[in-house]
């Protein structure tokens, strides 16, 4: 089994992953699935960013295109208007914060990194939506989060089918990781894509077998925060899914997650601390 790297290089500084990191979600959108993550006004997303930093976030992930199931298209111009200004202002307000741009468009990612202060590219399409994305990542050589999604946000939940969900995704990732690493990309992060073209049963299978993904030899990001695998199973709404999120985040940490992508930073940081204490007793 390949050993995962313990550090990634972000803006010339090493981010230590020996202790799992927490990534806070800031959606500069009016239609993300969880209302509590929508910050469309400047004062709102700046306030949210500062609060997440105070709660212990290591990374802020800023996006301007809702990827909820059935989401409508957003033009390149509209996404740029939403997300680039937010990244610029948040990086100015929090100059030491690691910022990730959540986009599948190479043009947006390029400007976010070169002009606005982003240090990580988070691509929900894993390079499928924009064929220029891999070329950009190779050129910039910034940390790249490669997520698996079957289909598109409009179609991904229409009867997703796998022979074996874990084996199929590992095969998909392996091909892309090999290409990027052979081109010299050093810092890759692997996101199985919970809720993106997977049934609830497939999502829980992914979580149960998360350790199988360690064979890829790259850090693992898990994003289950307030997703339907929680609230539909519990027969509640996303607003009531914090406790369920913490439970699944804890399982993800125990199964090898290096980064938790969350709406609720404080609770995720607490989960990391408790799991780290548990591991210390095993040493």
C-alpha cells in the first residue's frame, strides 16, 4: 500500500496533514442545497469567513456555482463575478488563511490562483467538465482536489450504476492520478464525491470502505456535511443534520480522512481533536 504524503505545498508553505484539516464551505450562491451555507452579500461572506477562522478552519473553500442535484447552469461570467471578488476580499481579510477555489472551469481557477489569492483548486468534475483544467494544474502546479462525479449536477442522481462503487472509483482515479503525476503535479488530493452520482447505499459503502482508497497514495478529502445520505436516512431536513454530520465525519476520520469539508467548522474541529486523542492512546 502506498504511503500518503504528510504535507502539501500551498503558496510555498507546507500544510501538515499528520493531523487532519478542516475545510469550511463558503458558497457565494443563492441556491446551494443548505441555506446556512449561502453567503451572497459581501458583509455576510466576510463575517462567515472570520467566524470559521476563529472556530479553527484550516482551509476555506469558496465557490460560486451550486452543485446540488438538479442545479441549473451558471454562466462563466456570473460565476466569475460571484467567486473571484469573494476570494480577493477574504484573502485580504485573512491573509494567512489557505483558500481553495471550488470550480470546474479552468479560466476561473486560473484567475483565482494568479490574481485573487487562492492556493488550491477544488474541481468537482475531476477534469471532466473542462479539458483545459489538467493543463492548467500542470502549469501552475498548485494542490488539486480531484473529485469523482458520475454525470453532471443536473443528471448525477438519475439512477447511478456501478459494478463495484469503490473499485470503479479507484480505477477512475488511478488513471487521472497517473497522468497528473507523470506531468509533474506533486500535490493531489482525492475526493470520492459523496452524493455526486451515488445512491445512499453507495455513499455508505464508500464511507465503510474508505480505507480502500489509501492505495492511491494521496490525501483523502471527505465531504458529507449535511448531505442527503444523512437527512434522508434520518427523515429530517439539512438544517437538522449537524449531529449526523459529526457522526459520519468521525467515522471518516477513523477510516483515514485527511481533510473534512464542512459547513460547521467548530464541531468538525472538535471531532478531529477527539479522534486524535483516541489515536494517542493506541501509541
